[in-house]
């Protein structure tokens, strides 16, 4: 999830140095998590179809490892759920990808330029990416002190769109949480139901995703896989536990709580055609290159709520993966599946605003799921949203 604070890394490039290569008999994904924890990440979990593991601690200062079956804040992986709901409505002819959002939600956006549903889904709308610092987190400590602030979704959109469009709609690409909050409001308008109920009736209920829900103003994280932490105050103060939080500001852009197994099940069902008709799934996988107007080439292609990564150079063999990543204070999530459907993984790291070395190491369990030969040192996939 894109945040307005300067500590969020822009597109990262560099080298993953897997110190202490896995000794014989150690799973490369587990060894990669252990290396990430050794670099300073409090805890990690990872779940693949054939394996699950964890490393580090569930809670700093207390015994116990992170729980691979536990829940966590999936942040912008929520966008794949929101996009699926919108595309279900498209398949039912209740929404069109070419609909102008100002016609569907009159008065919400202050812009004269027509913005379509497709442009919002693909981050080509030009809608501002997030709230201004004065309306959100203007400093690191405010992440701590503003944890119970409530935002109505239309209020978040109104405050964010005090800013001008970033570019003429359809002419460039820039990640926008605000645009996805607009899409959540569209889902509610069309269905005449709260987003949480629509999610439950259309996705989590049918798929029996028992750990996945939209929390609204509920700030707690029941059955947490691990606590999330950030260094919000200067040393020698300890890292701040940011597990308990009201993320209503990220309504349909990044508020969902889930588990690694539920995320895997969701993406398996999506790519197997159980959630969308073939035509809408094909639209979802039509991509543009994610060349951000501020940060340049992000290293992936973007469909309608889906990221597409080409790991072929990293793995040394052809490998395309689809899914999404998410970032919130204390929670970094990756959930991806191979284009072939043979491999899949969801990972959690409990420190998001990490330094470059930590950011590099937390990506390696994800990479090693998809490479036929485990990677001990690989170019870092430049993901930072």
C-alpha cells in the first residue's frame, strides 16, 4: 500500500545476499526467512501448497514463534478482492469497465475530466494516490498517535481529491489508494449493501475463507499470526507495536484481514475461474507496464487489481507470477501464484518500513518458491507499494 511518508521505499534495486546458504536438508524458503529475521525483521510466516513455515517471534519480548495459520493485515492485497467484486458486477452487466465514474457516483470527484472504472482498476486514472500529510500521517510518531482515527470512505476521497489529478486520465500510471476507495463506494452503490457484506456473500462465504474479513472500525487483530512493529521513535526507544489499528482510511484499498492459507485459496479460485467468467478474468489479466509518474519503472506489469512479475531472469528459466503485494505499518504481504498454476506462496513479514537489506531479504522466500533451483543471491524484485 502506498503511504505518504518519506520512509516508504521507492522502487528498490540491488542484490539479495543470502548469507548463510541453506545447509543440506534445510528448505530454501525456511532458510531465507531465517536470514531475514537475522537481519532484523521480528517475524515471518510463509505458506505454500506443499509447505508452511515461520521464523522469529510472534511478539517481541515473549516466547513463541509466528503462527503460519494466523491472521494478518494484508494491506493492498485487498485490491485484488475489490477488483474481483467490481468485475463480478461487470459480468452481471451491472457495471461497465467504460462507465464514467462521475456518472455512477455524481458529486464524489471534483474533476471535469471523465474517469472510467477501468482506469481506476488499473491505476491509470490520475486520481491522487493518498491523503495529504496534514490530513494523515505527517510524521512517524503520528502513525502511533493516530491509530484510532476514523475515516468515512467518502471523506477520505474528498480530502485526497483536494489535490489535482496527477495526469490526464488514461495517459500514464500511478498507484492510487484513493482510486480503489472510489471503487469500493461504487460496489456499495450498485449492490445497495455495505462492502463487508458484499465481500462475505460473494467471496469469503462461497470459498469458506474463515480468516478473511473487512474489519471496518474494529481495530483488533484476533488470532494474529504475529504482531507488527515499526521504529516510529528515535533509538534507544524500542520499536512500536502497531498491530492494533483502525485502517478505515484504506476502506477498499487495503483494509482486509486474512491468513496465508486463505490468500492462497482466494487466488487459486480466482485463477481457476471460480470467481469470474472467462471474459472478465481475461480483462483482469490485461496489463500495462507500471511506470510510476514519480518513481519510474516499478518492475512489474499491472492488470485490473493484479500484479504480474516476470521472474525469468531471477530464476534462470521462464517464470511468470500473478498476485499482489501489500504494505502497512508492521505488515508486509506477498501473495502470488505461477502462471502455470503449479506453484504458489503467501508470505508475511512483521516489519514493513525496513532498510534496504531487510527489504531484500524478506523477498527471498517468495522468489525461492518459484525458482526451480533455489536462489542464494538474486536481483531484488523492485516492489514497494
